[in-house]
C-alpha cells in the first residue's frame, strides 16, 4: 500500500467527526445547491467522492450523480450511506469514463491530494474528456496560506474539548509546493497520527493548468453561497468550460 493510499484509509476512520468539527457537513446542502444549476437536469461526476457528503444532497435534488475514489475505506463509508449513487475505485489523476457528464466537480481540497503538477494537470485532462461539449468543471480549493508558516513550518490546533485535541503539524516544501503534514488526534489516553501530503495551487496556476487541457475560467466565487472572491477569501470555487465554445 502506498503512503498516499495509507493516508486515505486512516482518514476514513475519523472522517465524519472531522467534517462536523470543520463545518463541512453543515455546508453540504449549500454546495449541492450551487452545483445543481450546472447539471441542467442531467448528470454529475464527483472526483474523490468520499462518503458522499456532497453527492448525496446533490442526488436528492434529482441529479444523477456518480463518483470515483481511490480509497476502499471511503468507498465503504459511501456504500453504507447510499445505494443510489454509483461510486467506483479509480485514480482521479488518470481516469477514463465511457459516459459524458454535464458537470464534473472536485470539492474540498481534494485536487491538492495529487501531489505533483503533472498529476493535477492529468486529472484536469481526464475531467475535461468526461464532460459533455457544453459541460462544466467546478473545482473548490483553499487559497494557500503560506504566509502563516514560520521557518517553513506551522502548527495548528483545530479543536480542544473535554474529550479531543486535534493538532496539525505542517512542513512547507516550496520547491514542490508540497505541504507535508501530520494530524495528531489526542483522545482520552490515546493519540493517533494521520500523516499526509498535499500540493497547494494558487488560483491563477489552476487557470493555467485548465487552459493546458482546453478549458477556460467562466466564473470564480469565494464560497458556495456565491460570495465574491476577494483578497481576503480563504478559498475559491472556480468554474470552467471548454475554451473553444
Ligand atoms: C478531502 S476528501 C473529500 C471528500 C468529498 N469530495 C467531500 O467533499 O466531502 C478527499 C477524497 O478524495 C479521495 N482521493 C484522494 N486522492 C485520490 C485519487 N488520487 N483518486 C481518487 N480519489 C482520491 C480520498 O480518498 C477522499 O475520499
């Protein structure tokens, strides 16, 4: 098992708790409402579908949603949650789809989990091929917060309550734009360590990568409620369509 896959398998065990702490479970309906309008009553494919946090409410809005994920544990969580949404094991860095979709989307920081520029471009290329001619690609990414790092490192406390402490330690590798991190989860007398790696991308680099695969930026928002993207935004929701339309 590769390091990357091991990371995903570990995360599945704390996924629901972590999402509720981060407010990600609560915003899933808002995310689905945003995405629904690009489906035009048709179909959508989620890259890194996870437990169906977004796919389930999108499907409940009448969209035919499918998804891929490379983690058996996450796919198991997904299968426990719904049998309406088809989800299968595939690497989003290089996938082929017989079907074409109105919408392909990649939520949260999932694209960052591909840790090289080449893998990220390859993912966008696969996504572009999976779209109908007039289809839409939506990508959510955090705005990189590299300015918070001191001496190339950062420690963040996400939660402290009577039962749990979540502390994340990050090291910045500027040459590869990689963040190497470990989440330490202290609970009672136990501590669990969840290592990970991600490659951050600025929004303009994402536009350039999209252009490399024949897509162009159509819209950019600061959140799923269609708030403006500003210099204070912590993330962006970027919407791409085929450049030759
Ligand atoms: C941060 S979670 C997001 C899950 C879901 N998209 C959501 O918004 O709740 C990232 C998901 O992407 C999956 N993933 C990571 N790398 C992947 C890859 N190379 N191919 C397919 N799925 C991947 C993980 O297993 C995990 O389920």
